[in-house]
């Protein structure tokens, strides 16, 4: 297991937790790596609290976690956890999604200690509710903006990776896949007739993504390059290759998307690869009239309520619905000239 945080710098129980999540529960290393980042911050905060130090970056860096034993873990109370979340909310200005993710890590860790390791009888995090989710509509590109983005890639004749980048943007906009899913596609994940491809989603779960004509055309155009002598000695089976002849990285794809958003004049809206996923989902639901349960499977969501964020209706849709009312054309029959109507509102004393 290779994590960005060396396990040797973490407490023994955290090392066991990481191993359990990967080997027993089958979580992806990326997911567990994020758990480790969040738990490191939590325990650095706890060390500072126990030592009477301010929770500053300097003191965080000095905090040694390897010696945190069972007694230290047992001393952590629900109040300690609440104080940590007050800190990340007020001092670090973490939004609800970051707070929810950190709470998920803390809860998963203590659940492991109580129910799997049986070290304690009481879980101090058990009754802490997840931060209230901010209700906001997903940002997405319109159909015209999506076409402008595709045109920006297609017209970049100076790029040595034009076919690759066009294929990447096309898959995002048509299939709604996650960044990690796109980066992880290998050649053997493609159906021989290019009707579908396999992706590895969250929790290492496989699913089939079906391809439309636009995706097939984009893949075929790129495959002419991918199978050319230029890539004959590439050692990886990855579909998308970087200029270093390796599997393309998340950061490279993010840079590619931002580059063409800028060329299309859309960078000011702060779109990202995830916004392209939102775009695909929204266009499928609103314009393609895809059933919400089908959309759930397409996006690889675990729960239907995650998908329901895309059921927001556009202003144009609401206006159309009002105009579709069978009484919409029943007009008031005026007698003579229409007098100007005024409404006087009594002011409160």
C-alpha cells in the first residue's frame, strides 16, 4: 500500500485501520489516503490540546503521533471531537463538505476501534450528526457552452494531443464519469465494438458505461494516434497517455480541461472536471429526459438521493410548464377601455 502520508508516522491503531479499510473492506487507496490526511489533522489537534499548545501549523508539524497509544485514544471524548470541528469551521474555515468528510474519517476510525478491535465500549463519535448540507444547485455548462468547449479543443490545430484531449472532454460531457474513473481507463476496458467501456468507481466498484456515437467517433480518432508507432514502446496499458508516455495523471487532465475552458472563454465561471460531470448529468436529465433511477446507475451513485440534486428544473422549464397549463390562453374579456388598477397598501402604525 502506497499512501502520500507514510504509515510509519501514524499511531499503530491508525496503521491497522488503514490496512483494514483496504484489505478487508476493499476501499480504494485514494479513499484511505484521504482518511489518513483527515485523521492526521485530528490527532495533531488533539496533541496540541493535551499539551496546552495553540493549534498552529508550526505546532502541528512538531506533533509526534507515533506514540499515541490506547490510553490516549480512550481519553478522547465527544466534547474533544466537537471542539475539533469548531476549530476547523472557525479557524480553518472548512465548508460543510470538508467538515462532513473529516467527521466521516473520525467516525470510521472509532467504529473500527469499538466494533472491530473491541478496545473500548463507548464510541465518542457515535451520536455526532453530520454537518448540514448546504442546498445549492450544481454548476454546469449549457448546450451552447458545451459545444464551444468541444470546438475549442477541435480547433487547437497546434496541439500534439488534440485527439486525446478532444476524446477526454467528449467522455466527460457525454458519460458523466468521475476524473479518477477516466484516468483509470485501460485499453482492455473498451468493448471491441466500442459500445461500452468499464470503469472503476468509488470503493473499487466496477460499472459499465455505454458509449454514444460522439464518444465512439472521438475514441476512434484518438486510437489512430494511440496505436501509432509513436506509442509502440509504451509500457502501460492505459488508454490516455501523457507526454512522458505514462498513464495520464489527474492533474494533467485538470490542466487540459482548464486550458480549453479558457480558450472557450468559460474559465471565469470556475468550472472544473467535476462540473463537466454535472453538465453531462444535467443535460441527460433535463434535455434527454433520462429517468432519475437510470441516471443514478449511469453516474455510479450509491444512493438515489445523491442523484436527485440533478432534478432541479431550469427557469425555461418552469416557464414552459406554466404556459402548458390548459387555462393559459383563457383571457379576461374586457369591457371598453382597460382602467389602470392600483392597490393601496395600508401602512402599519
